[in-house]
């Protein structure tokens, strides 16, 4: 009977934690593992996002997870965005993964570090439908080592 009460308390705590951990502003978030921590220059990371809200502003973030064995301070990305109408845009985006002294940015545990970079702020999507975001590593190496995950997050901006 005591075990049953402990189980119910643990289940209740898990439900409460999961309710408070929900992010109502999140529209999309997905992180993709880089196989063997080696991202080839010809490998395209692709995200397809169904966007229905064309009224509210949104923030778009780039998520990067690297290991402490990453040899550079930054990461350059080519980001191709294609709208549902077929219009395309290509940006070059720089992510600083360490400061000028070599101290890793972001949060980390062990030898893994997570960063989230604002890519676009307060943008409104012009039309609803599926948007495609493609990332290509734009560093000057064929195989970029020790990037373990790359991701995309889109969230609705809180208005007051």
C-alpha cells in the first residue's frame, strides 16, 4: 500500500513537471544528429516547417551542439530558406562557439556544449504553408569535425 502511494506521488510529480515544461510559444523545434560528429561540406541538413500563423511575429533560432574537441572559434552556415510559393533566400550566418580566449559559449556538461543563436527576430511569415530551411556548413574544410547536432527552433514572440 505504501509503494502504491509512492508510485502515485511520483506519477503526479511527473505530470506537474511536464505541464510546466510545455512551451506555448514554440511553433517548431528539431535537432538533427551529425553522424560520427563529421559534417561533410556537401551534406545538407533540412527542416520542413508547417507555418499557419501569418499575423504574429516570430523568432527563429539556430541550435548548435559541439564537443570540446571542436578546433575553431566559430561556425559559418549557409542557410537556404524556401517559402511555400517557391521563393528562396540564401544567408550566410556566423555562430560563435567560443570567445577569443577559447572559453566555450553556451551551456555544457562534460565535453558537450549547447548554443542557441537568434537567426531572425520579430519576423512575420508572409504566407502560410510549408517552409524549408536548409543548412550547409560553410567552413573551409571538407569534413567539419565535432559538431554533434544542429537544429532549428521557431517560436511566437510574446506580445504584451
